[in-house]
């Protein structure tokens, strides 16, 4: 029996090494399965770059531009008489009004006639035609003829209105209109850019007295910096700033109805205008800043927070929550605007106040790959 017990103890002693050889690798593998992911997770967290909180900014997208005006024409004010200037009331850049007294030649006054066509003959009772129609519009504009009496016939009512006009300006009340006293400019003109004569100057019939402001047809804004773009404004109203003044436009693609008023505002402000072609067909205004008229609030983050993948996709990485193993990529539109003066990029509004990684380039390759 003692011998058998000795054999049994010896057999047990010889089995233990085999058991340990089988069990220890299993134990090591089990521990590794638990520890390694934890270490990897800790490793990722330990290597996380510094984070930054996504902020916000009221953005007006200031952009330096030049304004390129296309000119239809620049009408001239011409005298219909010869003589010496004995009185002058022409003022550059001042607003023009229908029927205002412009100047006198040898004591004979000349008045402004804003119309679609000039008068080419003296008009009196019994005359008819489109020029009579223009005269009756003129008399209605100056408050001397009821709008309902406007027409292409020189009626007794028109004659009475002409006499009132003559009496207002201390002229002989003949009832007929001397066409030489009415100097034509198109209705669209509202100011004079330059005056060519002064008091005491001799004037010949047909000579230039003044040059009106250009009649502008279109205007196009062009960024001064080739990298600039009007796309940030979309089609929203913009404010043009120049020489300490501002002018609100319905869109950076200026509607035709606003072009002339904008041009006149630049003139009044003394903005430099150049004629690059020396043909009078285009003018360029400089020193203009465009801004969004109603600045919008956007979420912004440092440009260094944006990772660009090999496929061109752009992402920022959210700092992981406690239950997350690694940072989560959030796509940033490829068209996202950059704000050069502060080195920030516009990110989705949903990120405002969230923590993102400042330098995702430091992340492990497999984490950055999630942005692909």
C-alpha cells in the first residue's frame, strides 16, 4: 500500500508541470484580451491633442472690391443761344429739378427741360405733336397744368399754363413757348458732373455748358484680392462702404433700378473714378468695402482643427465622451468659408460650444481614417 501511494504521488507530481504548461497560456491570453484594449484605449486618450471649444461670430464677410460701371451715355447740356454769361446757377453734383433756372445769356434765362426728347421749334396755340406732349408734361411737372390736361395738342389750357410760367419768371406773357429757353436733358439725369462755363464767359449756340452725370446701365463688383469671392454674400442685401459713407444694395448683383443711385452716391462722396479704356464707356470706382447688410451668427473653429482626408473630405474631431473609445469625426462642408483675418473656418452650427481636437494630425492613423 505504501508503495502504491508513492507511485500515486509521483504520478501527480509528474502531471502538474503538464497542467501548468496548458493553463498558464490560457491565463495569459485571457488577461491580454482584457488588458490590451484597455491599454490601447488609454493610449489613444493619453495621446489626444489639446482640445478647443467651438465658438461663434457675427460675420459680415468684409470684402475689398472695385465697382465696374458700364456707361450707356453721358448727356451734355448745350446752349441754344449765343451771348455772354450774365448769371449762372449751375452747381456740380447738386440735384437737378424740372424747370430750374440754369444761367442767363445777356440777361435771357435758360431753364432745365427734363424730357424724353428736346423741343426743336417754338410752340403756340393750335400746334400738335409729340413735342407738344413733352411741353405739357413739363408744365404738369412744374405744377402749372393739371395732369389730366397733358396731351399732344396746344389747347387754350396749355396756353394759360405757359403764360403762368412766363409770369413766374418775369417774362413777356405771350402764351407761346420759346424753345431756345428750354435746355434738354434726359429724364434719367439728376445731377451735373461738371460745368464748363463761368460768369462772364462768351458762349456760342450749340456749345457745351455742362456735362451730366453718366447714365449707368450696369455695375459689377470685382474682389481686389484674387482669392476673394462674392459667393459668401449669396443673394443677400449688402452694404457698400466708401469714403466714410455707406450705401445698402439689394444684392451684390446690383439691380438696374439701384445702379444710378449708387453711382451718384459715389460721386457725392468723392470716390475716385477712372476710365481705363479712355472711351467713356466704362468707369471703375476703387476703395469700396462690401459687407453683409445683416451679419449672421456662425459657428467657427481654428483652421488647424480641420483634417483633410486623402479623398478630400474635411472633418473636425469631437473630443470623445467617457463611453467612447476614440474621437468622432464630424464632416465640414468643402465649401466652408475661411475667415483669413482670424485664421478660423466656419463649421456646422450644431458644433457651437462643443469640444473638438485642436490638431487632429496628431491622431493615430486608424482614427484619422474614419474621416475617409
